[in-house]
C-alpha cells in the first residue's frame, strides 16, 4: 500500500475479506445445532452473532476505507467477497 503496509490477497484472505468471521459463525451455529430443533431459543445466539459480525465487518470496511484510501478500493476489487467465497 501507499502507507507501506500489506493487505493480504492470497491464502484464506484472498478468498474472502472476513473469512475468519465465517468460521466463527459456523462454530457458533454448531453450538446451537447441538441443542436440536425442539426449540428456537438456542438459535437466537446464531442470529445475534450474525448481526454482530455483519455490523462489525461494515464498521471495519469503513475504517479501512479511510485508512487505506484507493488501496482499499483495489483490495476490494481483488478480493470481492466478504464472508463466503463466490457467494457473499
């Protein structure tokens, strides 16, 4: 970047900008799935966690846009997916 730092465009972070959030959410969902489907209550955690992660990703995107400027635009062009490669 123009700041002299690096933005990862290979490996896991070359597939999606917040791929680690996807793993975190899958882990949280698996804790809910252990409870079965008798009640919806355990799944409120997965829904809450998804909202939290999407909001956090949006805040991070805004801050990185300010921090890196045009380099962030290029980074998003190279790594277009946010959470799930090929989907979102």
